[in-house]
C-alpha cells in the first residue's frame, strides 16, 4: 500500500496508502474508530488539513515536473519503445506487490485512535516480514513472470526493481507517522531527496547503455534515500516488536484493505499485462508512454489530495452531513482542476506527443484521448475509495474492485486483438464509465453521500470541459498545430473554461462550518 511513495524517474509513481478501515485499534476496540471531532477541534483540524494540502500540492507539482523533464530526456535521447515496454512490465509487477506488501497493517498508524507508538513496533515487524517474504517469492518467480508477459529479458529488471517492496515495508511506520501528523513539509524534503538521487542514477545508467535496468537501480537508490529520510524525520519510530493481541487486531484490520488495494492495483495495471502478452513490448512501450501522460493530472492533483483526504475523511466519518459536504467539495476541487488538463491532452494528443517526445512516439497518441477520459474517471473513483474506507465500507470496496477486475479482463483481451492499444484504452473507459461509476455512486449513497453531491461537484467542470474541447477543435482547425498556434489555443481554451466554472466558485470555497476537508 506504499505509505512511502515510490517515485519513478520516468514520471511514474506509486501513490500513498490509498485507504484504511473503520476498525478501531486495540486501545479503542470498544468504541467506534473515529467519532466526529468536537466543534472546538474543527478549526485546528481545518488548519492542519489546509497546510498539509498546500505542502502536498507543492511537493507533487515540483516532483512531477521534474519527473516529466527526466522522462522527456530519456525518451528522446536514451531509450526506445522496447526498453520502455520492459520497464512497464517491471513497474506493473512492483505496483501490484506494493498494493499488499505490508498486509494493510501500515494504515493503522494513520487510522487508529490512541498512541500509535504502542502498536507501531508490531506494525513494523509484520510489514517488514511480509514484504521480505513477498520479495523472495518474486525473486524465484521472476523468469516465469517475465516469460508469461512476453518479455523474457525483464526478469533481471524485476528482481532489482522489486527490492523497493522491502524498502517500502520498512518505511511504512515512519512514513505513517508523518501522514498522521499532516507533516507534508517534511515529506516534501524526503521526496526531493528521493527524486534527485533516483533521477541522477537513472540518467547516468541510461546514457551508459543499461536500458531498462537503469530505471530499476534508480528506483532502489531513491527509495533507499527516502527510507533514510523517513527515519530521520520521525525519530524513534523504527523499532521492531511483537504483541500477539495487537498482531491479531492489525491483521483483522489490514487484510481486507490489502485485498481491496490489490484488486484496485490489478485493475489499474491489468492493461499493461494484456498489451505486453498480446501485442509485444514495442506496442507496450507506446502504451506505457500514453498511460503515463494520461496520469499527469491524476498524479499532480489527485495524488496531492489523497495524501490528506483519507485523514480528513476519517475525522468527518462521525458527521454524515459534514462527510457529504466534505466529499462533494473535495471532488469539485479535484475535477475542476483536472478537466482542463484532460481536455488539452486528449484533444491535442498527436501534436503534444510529437512536440514533447518526438516523432518516434507519435503512435502513442492514438490511445491518449481515451486514456485521458479514463484518468478523469480514476480521480473520482480514487476519492470515493478513500471516503468509503474512512467510513468503514470495506466489503463494498472489495465488491466494487472485484467486479471491476472481472469485467475488465475479457473486455481488454478482446479489445487488444481487435484494435490494438486504442482498443485497450477504449475498453478501459467502457468498463469504468458504464459499470464501475454507477456502482461507486450506489456505495456512496449508502454511506450518506447522495448523487446530488456528485452532480453538483461535476456539473460546471464538465460543462466547461465541453466548451473548452469545442474551442480547441475550432482553433486547431483554423490556425493549425504549430507551436505558436498551440500556445494561443491553450490560453484561449483555458479562458473559456475559467468563465464556465466561475458560477461554482462559492461551492469550491466551502462556506459550511462542518467542511474541514481541503478547505
């Protein structure tokens, strides 16, 4: 579940722990996990969340811009589509392992009431042991896994890159304490060290001719630095210990979450495995690049929000009205900030890819418009995931993720054979929009968040997005796609979007007294 985000030098990242449970810790087992905060605590909580959100957004934007620039350099001058395909396979396996490497127990540091230092040693022991065992199994299975996905030469990359699983397992406790305390300023320093070291190692090795293996060693070096930073920023938290009663409570808490998180990561990364096994590593390289581009809005905006959203939702869990308003406003902020990026990258896919990465990578642009739509859907689903976990709806989450995965697998396989990487992207959108979104809306309504909150959050941004897309198409038809024309088109389209979303500004500001999330 990656409490310590694993930042890749190619503009990819494993997000923070996505969720936790409504189960109480062993110190508070007789009471609900998180009753609503008293009225006098709300201003203090609001200040903490606002400060953490600002630092998290700054952190995410800076790191993503750096990753973006590094990815351009690697794609243009050092690595071709085949190397990116091998990297995509290794990255996918790493993401899946990180979804459940610590059995979900690391989230207890963030979620449980009481003194977290009392049960932190047991969390660290469980997390480290399970991560080590998982890596050992991967090390033995790496050749078979690489062969199964059509890239036999990926075995060595898998074995090196997945060392990050062990590093992440050890980092769970100190990273969890930083999240619990909304210490995103310290987190930014740690992520900066991770980025600088991982990027430097990756660039040196890539230009030295090591191909996809450069990503692997860069990730390991960066995450080693991050682990060191977490330990220094949260001193005294890296202590092993064992309490059988706490261990049982932690496993009851964490295993359902680990299962839900594993299903969620399988959903997000199933397409990579399907493309690799059916279309080959060159097509996979194009698809991975397009998917990474589509993830820019998700990582820049959604990832920053998710570093504080779960803690904020947890504190609103005891107030249905406050939770509904907090979720609606959080969704509105995310969608309003994401729609213009999705529209620009989707409508101008080919010229943007050609401009940024070069003509070699233009085939990736064919899948990008559909993947941008998927990225927008993912932002809403991830926020709903965090909210449902915060209110203890673990069974609903597992059901949603299982349904998503079961529906997605046959659709992607058929789509890959019929229409290549474009078909895979289209299949993703079909399943997500047609099946998963309605199920999430139903689950949210049962948690007290009606569909009107979702409609209120999305109506003005979606209207603005439609107007913006029409503006972009008209201007591109009139002025072409030269660099000056693209700049003018982007500025004018953003102006149209801003005018369209102005009526929602009061809702975005959040004037309700119960609204403390992302205020």
